[in-house]
C-alpha cells in the first residue's frame, strides 16, 4: 500500500485504509471514498498542494494532510471504468 500523495497522476487506485479517526472516515465516506472503492488520481496540485481525484464522475480536491492519511493500492486494468 502507498500514500495517496505518492501516486502518479493518471493512476487508477483502490482505497485500502484511512489512517484517521471516525470523523475523517465519515467525511471521506460522504464524498464517496470508502475502503474497496476505485478512483482515479487526476493531478497533484503543486508542492504541498491538494491531490485532485475523480470518483464516480465527480472531481474532488483532497488536501495534502488528508491525502497523506489515505492508503491506496494502484490497480492496472481499471482505466476503462473512468472517463
């Protein structure tokens, strides 16, 4: 598993774990980010900036501090699910 901040743009990933409390997990679930869900990393916006992702057709900017707490696994062969 790798931190979301370490993933290259254009990579499809599966959310594996959130290293945070219930409040953070609930907040991410509200945006559709829950364990086992696939999403696409679109951009890393500047050094120390947010990570832009696309999940279920919606774009979401995730602040660097929160992105550091999201562990993902890159998945090959998922590119057809996005677009």
